[in-house]
């Protein structure tokens, strides 16, 4: 719609914003009218109309099989559009049009803002299935007529009270029509069922909806003083009411077709099960985060005990082995700490990588600089945990063997760098993470085979990369000197939804 309005019309940004607001609301008008809606806006030179938006009803058959957005119509071809635009009134005159052997009643509703008519809504009703309307349908049509008059007067939509239309109740979910005093004139079957779920034993018709709703609010806590007012439809609001038996979501729409409030529409739906599931998910998420938090604390306790044990050992080799164990446990603890702060089992791994590098760099403080380039991105927990251990082992191996303590250079001075770079590649069809760890240290022995030889750390790396992560691992001399480690790991695309497997026994 933005492109069409800016290309063909003279409307400004504020007018365009009003049209967006209207389009976000007009599914309600379409459903209440049982009709298709097409928004026509005059072109910049005033000789044509361009259709910038279209809506089909959920409550009846469509009268437009094809997409109308982007069509241009010369002025004069559709006199009802001209009359609505020029005279600023709703035009209903004229015989039905025939489209592919289907009779269609056409009406034109001017779209007014601040006294100016910006465009015209063509309301097209398929008359093929017309029959004697029920009380529900009559209430729908009367409410649609009131909303149409408010659009023509510039009183709808409500600019300062825009709700989330994706989650707000719709006409088919439940509808209540109130008079000016807040007394229920009509309640659809779905609306009545929702109030019965709250605990209402009587019929709604004839009751004051605000007072009835407030009485159904839970007695265990203070009742919101605004509930009675909001449920009476005095202001355009979205709100919820919860009792011991259920929860309903309501949306009140004051009706002022001629400038004076004549009543209200209240749309509502039963969201009891939805809220129950949300609470279960919140409880589950909180439990999972608490588990990660406790695992992190336990791992940090283990690391502290190992560190304490290392200080009491006389053997340098034993202290070194315990130090390696402390760093391995610490890398896993970092992942669990990050997971304890998230709402899902995915983590931003860049922060984890930086913390792992800082932890391992304590082996050679001031002698070697460890840095990261590129971006790991968001990874699943089942990838992040082994990858953090792999990164710990590889960087630790580079510091210990690439820059041994007896290497030339003054004690405490920088001798080199270890750089970890990460690149996401492979595309959406085969997303992969390519990690390179390169140092400018002593390099590899001439007969070194990374797939056969190596210490415990490299054995852990091979097992995790090839066995658990399903990737590849290689270690080779760097062209400019030093050592280069290459990791190629399959990962899930950052924007992809995680696939949840069904429980055993369920299809």
C-alpha cells in the first residue's frame, strides 16, 4: 500500500498512516457486512482511482475471486465512487452488478480524516445466497452500518486506542450489542457461552454488562474499578476478565454514527485454555532456567574444589591436569549460565566465545593475546555446550604448545596472538559454522598427524566435533607460520524454527 499511495496519489505520510490504521481494523467491518471491501484512492491528477487494499469476509462468500490491489479505474466509470468522494456521503443507490453470473450489491463509503475525504471504500456483497436474515445477522448488519457512518464521519478507527489486531477478538468469536446505558440488547451464542464459562447462570440480554462483569471478577482480590465502565463500552479498550472458572478477553467499541453515543459493540472470546497453556509454558521456562542456573552453580562448585585441590598438590603435572579440568568444567558452566538467562534452548554464542577466550588466556597472562573475529551467531544448546569445550581445548592447546614457557622473549611480554574467527555459511539449504583458530607460535612437529596423534585435549576435540557435532576437524601448519585449526560444523539457520519431535506413541 505504501508504494501504491506514494506512486499514484498526493496523500502525505499522516494520511497514509490513517489508511494503515483503517486497514488494520476493517476486517471487523467486512465480517459484520458479510462483504468484500476495496479501498480506492484518487490519483494525483484526479482522473483515476487506484485500489490500494482489499479485504474478504470470514462470514460470507466473496464477490471478488481475483486480487484487486493495484487496479486503476478512470473517474466516471464507477459513478458511486465519484458521488461518495465528491459529496462525502455513503452511496447505496443503484441496481446490483452481475459478476460471473453472481449478483453483487455495491456501496461506497467515504474515508474521512480531519474533514477531508482521502478515499472511498467499495463494499461489495455477494447476493447469491441471500435469505431471510437471523437475529445475529441483523445485529451484524446494523453494527456494520454504524461503523460505516463513523468511517464516513472520520470517527473510526480510534487513532489513540490502537490494539493488537492479531490477538484481539473478532466478530465470530463473540459479539454483544449494548444500548447507550450499557444494557445488553443482543449476545451471540459464543458470547453467551464465554460468560457462562465465567460463572454466569442467567441470560445476558437485559443485564447491565458492566455490573454483571464486575460481579464475576474474582472475590479473592480487589476488583478493577474500571471493569464495570469498560465492559459497559464507554471507551475503546482491550481488557481481560478472569474468574475461578475461566478467562475472557474483551474489546469494547463505542458506537457514535452521528456523533452521539448510541451504544457499544463488545467483542469477546474465551481464552481460558490459551492462558492456562501460557502459564504452563511460563512455569516450564522458569523451571528450565532454574535447572540451568543450579547446574551452573554446581559446576562452579566443582571447579572451585578442583582449584583448591590443585593448590595442595606437590606435582606440577598434577596441578596442570587439574587446571585443565577446571577450564573444561568452566566452559560448560558458561553455557549453562547463558541458558539460565534465555527463554529458549538457544544462545548467542559470541559472548560465550569471548568469555571462554578470557578464561583460557589466564594460562599465559600478558604473553599471548587471544581475540575473536567474525560472528558465531545463535546456536542450539546441544551445539553450544560441546563447541565451548572444543574451543577451550583448541585455544588451550595453542597457548601451551605454540607458546611454551621456555620460548624466547622477556617474561611478561607479548610473544604472539591466537585468533578465533567464525563464519556462518552454506545457505539455508545446508547451514554450517566454519571456525578457524590460528596462532603464530612454534608450529607443528614435522610428523604430526592430528587425526591419530595428540594429547587428551585433541582426543576430546575429535570426539566432540566428529561424533557429537557431526562436523569435521583438521589441524595444519599456517602458511605464515604457526598452526591453524579448522572446524566445519552443521548448524541450524538462525531464523529457523526448531523442529519438535512427537512424543513416543503419538503421531
